[in-house]
C-alpha cells in the first residue's frame, strides 16, 4: 500500500473515529474512551539488565508489549512478565486534535502536544534538560513551542518497542541474548522505514554519548543499528519492515502486498513493504558511523551482525551496478525487479519491472527515490552521493575490525565508493544554459538526465549535510573525458537551480515556498525542504555573507512556523496556497530536522534565536 493509499484509508478511519468521538462527547464520555499506553512496572533497582519498554496502542488493535529480560537472565520469551497498566494515556493523534493548553503566547497560539511524561515512549533526561535550557535561548514563544513539540517527537511517541534478540539452540529452545534491538515507527504509519528511522534517531546526535545504561540514548542507538543489520541481512532490497519477532507485536497488514510484485519476493511477516531504495542502505551506514564517532565503541561493531549486514548491503548494491545490456546486446538478469498494480505511474517500473534502460558507469541503479516514488532514470545522483560518502566513512570502522572478511570488505567498500564518484564526475554534471554546471537529479548513463530535485533526503539540496564534496580519501583525478570537478561551485550552481522556477518541483505560494515532489504532486511544498535549505545555508563552501545568511535562515524558519496550520508541529507537505491543507501531523523525520536546525542556529548564530518571529 502506498503512502497515499494509506492516507486515504486513514482519512476514512479517522472520519469515522471523529464521528464516534463526537457522539460520545455528547454523552460526556470519560477519558478512558481513548486508546491507552501501557508501561511495564520497572524491576527492582538491583536488576540492571532489564529493559523498560513503552508501547502505544495502534489504531488497528495490534498487540503491544512491555518488557524484555536482560541478557544475564537468558529467560525464554514465553516467561516474559505481563505488563502492568500504569496510566491511561491518550493516543497521540487524538492528543493533537484536542489542542491542549497552555497555548503558546504568540500570535499563532500553538497547542502543547507532548504526551504526559508517563506516556512518552522513551525517557531521555538530557532532552528535558535541553528543552528547559532552550527556554532561555529561544525568546519567540511560538518558535519555542514548535521546538518543544517537534524535537522530542520521535522519543515521545514512536519508540514502539525495545528489547533483546533471542536465539535458538540445537534443541530449538529460545533464549535471550545481550543484542539490543529497537523498533521505531515513522509516526502515523505503523512500520519501520530504514531511512526514516535512521534519520529520526540521527537528529539526536547532539545528545548522544557513550553509555552502557540500558535506558540511555546509546542503547537505543545500538538497538537501531542491530535492527537495521537484521533487516538488511533478511531483505537487502526492501525499505520498510515489521516488528522484530521477539517483540510479540503483531505485524501490520499492508494491503499492497497482493498488488506489488518485487522479485525476489519477501515475507510479509518480516517485511512491511519492499522497494529498492539505495538511500536505505546509506542511512544504515550513516547511523553506524555517527555512533562510532561519538562513542568510539569498536567492540559493538565486532560483536554482533554489523559486518554481515554491511557485506549484504555491499553485495546487493554491487549487483545493481549492472547495466541493462551486456556487451553482446543481450538483456542482463537484474538482481531485483518490481511491478505493481496501481493507478499511479510513480508506484511501478516500466519494462516489466526493469525500469528504463541504464548503462553501467560505476554508480548503483536504484528503482525508487527516498520519497518512495519510482525513478525515471535509475542512477539517482543524491542517493549515490550519500552511499559513496558513508561507504568511505564506514570503511574506516571496518578497517579497525578483526578478521579476513572485515579486511576484504574495507578495500571493497573504498573501491566501490571511488567508482561511484567517478561515475558522478563523468556523467552526472551537466551544463545548464542559465546556471552553469549543475548536478542532475537522475541519469541513465546514456546521456539522459532528469533535472529537478525532490524534498526528501538525500536530495541535491541536502548534499552538504553529508559532506559529499569532502572525503577522507583521494578524489577521482581528471581524465581525458572528465575535467576536474569543483564540487563546491557545482553545488552552489545546483542550489540556485533547485530553488528556482527552473526546478519543476519548486512550489511557490503565500503559505510555503519550498521544494516538493511527485509523491504529493504539484502545489505541495514540503517543510522538510525549507528546513534543509536553512541548515545547508551555513555550509562554508556556500560562502554566504552575514546579511544573506540571516535572511535565508530567518526566511525559512518563518516559513515553517507559518505552515503548521495551527498545529505547532512540522507536517509532511503543505499546500503552497493554504496552510490548513496539509498531510501528516505525526511525521517524526521532519520534526527531528526542525530540532536539528534550531540547535544549528544556536551553535552558529545564537543571537538569532533571541529575535521575534511574530511578523
């Protein structure tokens, strides 16, 4: 089921639900008509290896679990203690519709939409200290409320399960291990996207520090990496997954399962949906390298399944470097194909699932974009940029690990990244009559190019966020058919292009002027893109002066503030001409990015957060 289809079904469900809630309100129904959040009663203080798990009841009545035993106990999953109801909690989307007081004291009157502390799905004291500190930094009441609602949103509402992996012995008995796992949903879609979940957690990088505490952010981060590693090993070409079997959480039904036909097929008990999106693998490498950079925890990468998962990712992506035709003209056997029964062209691939023909050049073919829309040309440039960059960074971890496989993978990863960079330098830079040399969004290797940008990350606009222009390794030298590439200049030109009318998916209007994409269609800008525009404006290679930088950042921050439709959270998309016409009020990825931007401003130009945004 596509995100659009899911939203249509959701609309019908929510409309029916609202009608029922309204009728109950006439009868003065008590608060317990709302879904509840279950929390386990914590164990005694001396039992260090228990994991507190907080779950929020989904709309479709899945079973939510509460606790997992620590590794020392090695108790079978059948011996898990029953959850104890600690507090009745309001479902988050219901909470949003209630528009809780106190409202912000600015002109926008944003409601307070955080759940009560007992109902938050992950407790992080460092987050609470940060929010308290930012009260004295952010002087505009509406901006502070937006930050207060948005930045902790994933921690507050989307950590659906945490626990430990289990293993079976020779007799088939299942015992718990010390391998941490985490299951993080996107928000209103009850499944775990690799890209979304990685980005949601990555937003908390400023708060990450080394810790063995099972209730720490480091533990959650390790659980994410381990879950990603498992998923990638199971189905490296898939992008969204079901809860770990250890969780006891029922898989979410995806109505598109019978309509979509990826090859190889997938197990719907383990995989929610399967679209080959290269950025999913890049996101796994991104959160891995970020964790190591902040913690230096090398033993973690050696101990579990990280090496195995990286190999699966490298092998899967490597197989998709193959072009459509062999040298003798025969059609090559693609490692992955996809067809879908749909009325949307962006939800299936042409040529019986192969997609448009591609000529191999060292880059990786990816069938779908980070928006989950099908590529026109399958050499998706920003996804390849991100994958190359994090292959390089992850290879630095791999080089420190023991074993022949790690040693071999180190060189394979570095050579792979170098080949991608060569292909981008040679084929992805095109000369635009108005903007000069720019990066194409997609290419086919034959000379075909798609000049546009999409709001979803990785995008061309977002390139400085993963520092593609800089590398820990030598960049490809110029050759007779490829001049030396000045990536900083090309990015500046590309930025001017994607933020202009020349980009067919740059939306303009009084409510929001920002990049959108075909996922929601013309006229729908994405606040995420406005946030990325502001964040990348700080990049030193861009070279903006003080005045120009201030105008860019303030302008985009003001756009986001004015496009919440009064909800006080960051939406997925907003009608450029009507701020009240938006999609997805429960969207963790974009809300985390808003927090990143505010902290970026604090670090670079703290005084700007002391200004008013009331005009």
